[in-house]
C-alpha cells in the first residue's frame, strides 16, 4: 500500500497569506506603516537586539521607529515588506518624488484652475517663503496666495472679499501672539468661512531653522533696535536686510528647514481653503 505525502502546512489555501514584495528601505522612500497609518520618508535602518527597525520622518519633521516586520508597510497603496538595503539591491519601485512641503508630487500635472477661495499672507518675506515651500502644492490645488502689506484693515478686506462656503478665505498673520494688536484684530473676524492664523516669531526669518543657515541660534536683539538690522550685525552679515533675506530664503530647501510654528498654520490654511470649494471658471 502506497503512503500519501501531506503538505506540512495544514492551513487551508484560502487562508494562507501571500508573501509581499520585498523593497529595500532606501533613504527618502515614502511608505505608510499599516497598523498606525503613519506616513513618512525613510531616514535610516538600524539593527537592534530584536531585529531591524526603520525610522520614518513625516512632513512635519516628526520621527517614529517601526520594526521591519513582513507585510508591515504600504508603498503606493500596495502591501510590501521592507528589508535592509543591500550594497547592490534588486530593482525596486521608484520612490515617489516629494515637493518642498513634503507632499508626494503629482507627475505631469498642470496647475489647477484657480479656486474661488484665497490665502492672504501678511508680509512680503512671509509670502515668498510660503511660495517656495508650498508653491507646488498650491498650484495643484488651485489656491492663489496674495500678499498683504498689513492687517490693520483686515475686517474691511474680509468684507470686500465676501467669503462663502464655496469661496473660503485664509489669512496668515505675522507675529500673531496673545495680547498683541494683531490678535485683537483677528478676534474681530467671526465668519466661519474665514480662518485667521499666524506664527509666533518676531519676524518670519525666525521660522527658518538656524541649522539651515549653519548657525547655532538666532541672536537676541536688544529692545528698541531694529530686529533685522540687529540680526545682521550680530551674525557679521552686511547690514542690508534685502541681501540677508535672499541668503536666508536660499538656504531653505524643503519643509524640514522650517520650524513647526510656521508649518502647522500654513497647512491649516491650505486645508481650510481646499475643503469643499470648487475651482473657478
């Protein structure tokens, strides 16, 4: 009598988990951790006593460490197993290109027709910094950014704009801190279709991380002295604020060079303006 051979794996075929493609965890590869939904770019892989781990960095600069478990990540919506990069790695899915803001770039996409909503930014330097880091995202979303010289007449500016649920307005205010003149003006805006936020810095220069400029910290400038001039003087730069700003702006490559105090408010404005608002004609 002939004996039968049985598969040692007694799991029914329909319950067996298919192996996922192995993808080397190369730096800047953008993946999503399945159990938490945390999405970020690979920063590094490390060997621990429990096995290999991968560190991801999200668009706000936050780092989280995850074990490199089988079928533990999503790459472009597909389940994959991250593995340690090899000296000569097999071809892997190309990492999505990221914009300066950290968003996944949409290839071969024209700028969207402008929405009815707008974002107003107080300060020329503030507006230039927003354009440099978020410009690609704003064009894809069809969001127009306009420069405001000041916010003293903000209530009249909002009224003239005429915000509606289909035409929302976002305003980024320079140095918006409790008890300031700017905060009192912002409190007068009660329309739910308008979002007024700001950053806490004396000047938007401070929203750029010192490390991006190769300095230890932004210098303290005595009260009564022009802050920008004082910064140039303390750093040994020519006392020409226009040239100094070009130097600062040129050092910004992506959102990782900016402080969270600016990143958060700008992201909130983009979300506010793009939710539910149709594009214009």
